[in-house]
């Protein structure tokens, strides 16, 4: 069972699909913050930074998935 899961996880198609899904999951947070009505407040900039940090974290996770064999 473990070898089957390893084959699925190490498959390039699975990695591409997971990479796209992980990045796509961070985009709605950033878009929602940009469409929010609280402009020029510290809360607005804090939430936007949080969304960007989430995006960076997902990119790091994706690179770790691709380069860890």
C-alpha cells in the first residue's frame, strides 16, 4: 500500500495538479482583500500581507514537493 501511494505522489502529473491547486487556493484570499471596502486601514494592509505570505508559503511547499525525491 505504501509503495502504491509513493508512486502516485511521485508522479509528475500528480505534482502538477497539486501545484496548481495549492496556488489557486491562495488566490481568493488576495482577491477578496483587494475587493474589500476597508481601504487605507491597517487591517486592510495586514490582511493583504497575510494573503501574500500564504501565497509565498504555498510556493515554498510546491518547490519542496518538486525537489524532494
